[in-house]
C-alpha cells in the first residue's frame, strides 16, 4: 500500500501464479477499491475466485487471452 501511495498507482498488473496466501477481503477493500487491477492467469490460480473479481468501475480483473487494456493516455 505504501508503494501504491508513493507512486500514485492508477493500475496494478498481476502476471499470474499467485501462490502466496493473502487476506482476500482485505485485497478487495485495499486494492480493488483504490486502483484498477488486472491479472492474467498462471497454472496456480484460484480461477473460480479470480473470475469473480471486478474493478470499481465494473470491469473484470481477469483478462481474456490476448486482451489488451489501456491505462491513462498510454
């Protein structure tokens, strides 16, 4: 959270294989409530959970194969 605050993050990207246990409710509140979050999947994902996540604007967190997203003016 400190890094996000320091860099005014508008989006975070996950490249999959998230095998570290974490507090899912805290993730929803502190990450999805502050910036856009996008993820591709690896072979160690909880796809059921990941596919239910949405950003604050309703866009899905889980990207489709070959999907491209634009953040800001880039």
